């Protein structure tokens, strides 16, 4: 039991308090933090009340009492990320204020060992750090801000930055911040610092160790395959594109650009599964005909079936379908082999077109009338921000695009890729006349289902002044 307690304390940064008799008091909770704020003499009564109110509001958002919430910043951060802000009826600013209150109170209370530096982000930088970052771009100033403020507060100059300083910063952030995925943050800070240190103007700066990336390449690399296989695959994809409509063996139905990418991805997944199953080495595959041997297809489907624990899976079903298509249309296997491949493909557990659990959960949020109303009003809210912007810039343009995109999708539903590629005169046709209908048209070759889309744009959406 003691080992479990010690492991938890190490992982969370929350140490139980041990009394002289050897007994440990419970780890602090959010209620303890609320009480601790009462002793913040550096805040006047009104500001203490505000901070305590925000901490109690946090407990309410997390669906628990303050006394039942351990003062574990990592756990609180994860739970706060899952809060549906719109359904809860709180603004983004309120969430920001709650986060600030929690981080500041934890740093000042002393309840969490190692969290003394919280709030340094707003502290004044030392002259040397100011000089160093002043000559750099926004990426460096923003990405190294945490390190610069931490080092400034500790009296550490840029030339003294080393692995230990970066590790100390990350240890503090672990117990004192709500930042998610801190391993990625550590890697980002180290990479950015090394890029700065490698510059000719900063010869006195030392490089630091970069943590390894947690992302792993799971698929076979293309350059591991024989050139003959890659050439055969390329010829097959060109044939699928229907580039030569009048060829004697032209594909009956050409694939559009997006479907070609998907087709290639499925073939890539198939050959990766074959290699990972231990059946072959990447370099032993000479052409696509090797990939669709019946024994190899069986290994591919079995490997993928095991990977998803026998559950229904869209990707597995699609991979099986593509392998049959390659065997039938390109390799032109005999009827007996094709029959066996089709039989195996039919056995792949495939969903019946039902919505995924995650998508169902997303749509369920709109059962709340308040959430639906917020979505309906969001384009107008964003557009009002655009019109009120004192110094319009690229972020204003991004807000305007978001407002229009959301408005379009609430009236005319189609795929995000098509939405991102819309352009005037090609897709969007606006008519100025009062009684003329503005239209949105997408050609069949740009749509996944190869069916053209056409919509009349609602008058309130097509107005030049926007909504």
C-alpha cells in the first residue's frame, strides 16, 4: 500500500503530510485550496471572494464538491478539458478566469510542493532574456516564453540554460499547470531552443537534449519496397484515374483524386499488415500480384482482425474490398482465386453504415436547445466581431471565414473538404438583383459520390454585408 501511495505522490506531485507518529494526513483537496485563499493577504477581500467563487465554480463544472476533488492539477486539467462549455452555459472567458484562479491559488498556497513558480508567465523578463527574444520572431518568443519567465525568476541567464534547467521547468509545470500533453511541450521547447542556440548570433548558448517523439511510424516505408512494386502500384493508380478514357482496358468508372489517395492508403495498410504478420519482408514483394495471393490476403485480413479484437471496422472492410478490386481488375486472377478472395472479404466484420459512437456523442450535445441556439447564432456573433475589429488583420479574416463556413454548413450540409475548396464564380454564384437566386454548385468530379451538388443560397446568407 505504501508503494502505491509513493507512486501516486511521485506521479502527481501531491505528497501526503506525515505527522510525527508516522500517520499521513489526506492529500489536499480543492476545498483546502478555497480555505487557503482566505489567507492571501496580498489580495483585498473582493478579489479573494472572486478567486474563491471561481474555484467553487470549477467544482460545479466538474460535477463534484470541492472537498471531493483532489488537488491534482493533471487530473483536474483532464476533467476540465471534457467539460462541454456551451452546454454548461459558460463563456470562454469564464473558463480562462477559472483556470487563472486555480493556477494562481495553487502557486501561492504552498499546498502542492514544487508549484511555487506558478504565475511566472506574467512576470518581468530579465534584461538578458528581453534582449535575446527581442530579436527573434513570434515563434521563438511564444514558444520559449515559459522557459524565459521561469529562468528570469530563478536568475538564470540564457547562457546557463542546460538540461537540468529545462527538466526543472517541466517538473514545475507537471504539478502546477493545466497544460495537457506535457511530453510534447518538453520536446517543442527543446527543439525550439536548440534551433535558437544553433544560430550564428548566439554562440554562447548550449544545446539541450531533445526528448524522443512518442509518435511511432507503424506503416512500412515506401522506400523499403522494391522499385518494381512501386512502379506497378503507380501504373495501377494511373489506370484507376481514367487518364486514358479510350484505352481498350480503361477502368469502367474512374476514381477522383480523393478516392485515389484513399485507394493507395488502403493498399499501403494491406502490405504493412502483411509485413507485420511476419509472412514476408518488404523487399520480397515484386508487384501487386504478390500482394493479392490468397494465402497473403488471408494473413492480411487475419492480422487486421486480431488488431481490432474482432470488432466491426470500416478500415478493415475497405482494405478487403480494395484487395478484391486489385485482384480482379489489375492482376486479373482466375475465377477460382477471385471466388476465394471474395469469400474471405465477405467474412470481414463490417459496420452496417451506422454512426460511430463518437459521432453519436457529438450529435447528442445538440439535443440541448441552448447548444443548438448557440450554433445557430454563432455566425452572427463572429461576424459582429469582424465588423467591430479596430485593426483588421489575418486573424480577422480567419474569423470571417469561420463565420461564413459555419453559416453555410447550417444551411447546406456537405463535406468539409468541399467546403474548404469553395471559390467565387466557380462554386459560389452571387446575384445582386433583389429577386435573383444566388447559388452554390459543386461539380460531380469534386464530390466523393460523383454526384453534383446544387443549393440555393438563403437571402440572409448571400447579402453582401454578411448576415
